[in-house]
C-alpha cells in the first residue's frame, strides 16, 4: 500500500513527485512510456519552445543556458531526464493503467503490470492526451496523407503535392512556416490571428507578462477570463512574415471534407494532398471508474485540481488554476498546492 500513486511521468507528474519526496511520502509514479520525456521525444524535430528557459524549469532545478533564450525539444528532454535522476524519483515505466476504482478509502489501480493500492491518487496525464481530429477526416481518400500534429516529425513524412495545416495555434504556425520552405502551404484558422513578439527590449515577452502579473492571474480573475476568451496569440513573427511573402496562404475555418477536397467556412474548397490536423487534444479517462468527479456533460469537476473524492487529485490541466497550469512554468505551483493539500488531510 502506497501513500500516493501518481499516474503520468511528464512534467506534471515529476513536479508532483518532487514535492511528495520533500514531504517523505511513500509514493510511486506510473507511466506507460519507456523513458522520461517520451512525449517530448516524439514531438516534431524543429520544435522550439516559445517560453524562455527562466520559465521552463520545474521546482528545485534551474534550467541551464541563457535565461531569456528559448530551448529546443532536445534540451527539454535532457532537462527532464536530469530532473528525474537528480531527485531519484521512483518511476515504473511500461505500466499502462487500465482501470481505477475507489473502495473503502483505497484506490485500486489496475495496470498491465498488476494492481497497485494507494491512499491517494494524483492523475498527471496532462492536457495533451488524445488527439482531436474532426470526424469528417474519415471521409477523405485513403491516399490523402493525414497526420495529427502530435504525429508530425519533419517534412520527410509528407507526400508530393500541397499541404493544409488545420489549426491556428503556435504548433500549427511553426509547422506551417517549416513546410512553406518546401511545399505549397495553406493554413486554416477559425479566427483572426494575433501576434506578439518573442522578445521585447531584449527580454522575453514572458518576463513582461510576469512583471504585469499575467502569469499569476487565476482562471476566475478578470485578466484570466479575458485571456481565456481571446485565446493564445502566435508568439513571434515568422508566420506573419511568411504570409506577407505569400509562402503561407491563410484559409478560413474548415467545416467539411470529402474525397480529396476540403470545404471552408466561406464555402470555398481546396484539393489537398497532405493534411496536418493541428487541432489540439481532449482529455478522456475511460479507465477511471469514479464517475462522481464528472458532471452530466462528462466534464471533470475540480477546484485547483482537488475533487469531491477524498485523496483524488488532477494536475497539468489547462487553466487548472492559472494560465501556466498546463505548462512548465506553472505546473510546479499547482503540484505544491496539491501535495500540501493531501498532506494536510493525512495528518
């Protein structure tokens, strides 16, 4: 019997592990992957974070390098591996959770490696679990090359012809700019893009956000609500410049697709050869047999990651408490709150 089990060894799970170790908890982190930072290893090769190193560190370990500079995905992988080693976090890999139940104040976590029992359970599978792809993608011809952005690695995966990236977030923007150097490239967006500089007066824009209190704004604050309503801007001007040079053609929201043709909101169409769905993710927990934490619409109900079920917590959710809750720069803040909460209940 463990004091606490954490499901997921991504940045959220590692941050939770750091504080559990500080509080001398008997705990274990379960992860279905083969190694630390596997999700980062699998992301596209050219990925560069838009948050600077000073805001990419987890609690207890500084991120090496120029503080206002932007790390590559490989730097991120090295950092997370170093983190797990430095704090000797107990992680059991290749352990996939298939069922979780709560009986008589004990959590039973059934996995492909057996059943684990715990007094507390922290679900740290994060916000980027199951790719969201529109159902009409199945109506496209089989020889249309379709990838979700989580499957995209580099241009060599694409076939001859043009490419349509669907989704105007930062991942879609970076991928569109990269592919525009080699292919006729289209980017479909659901709303007008807004841009912010990565650096302002030789300091990261996130440094300015920090000084203005934006990074600390809670989800229920006026600033937090305004940011959530507006959505994230595109950080940096590479896409803006590529559009100006007509290397990337902007299209409105995709509303349908069939055979080899995509239909947009303005009812124009485009014949496509490659599609990259940069359409985000949704969080699903088919293995969680504790239905009282979900409302009638199936949405998770929580307060700062705490739930109505004693000992059950979530971490790494978008806007769990503030803007950075699903990002490296904010997950440690939430991890400390959750671990202090579960410790106070066990005293």
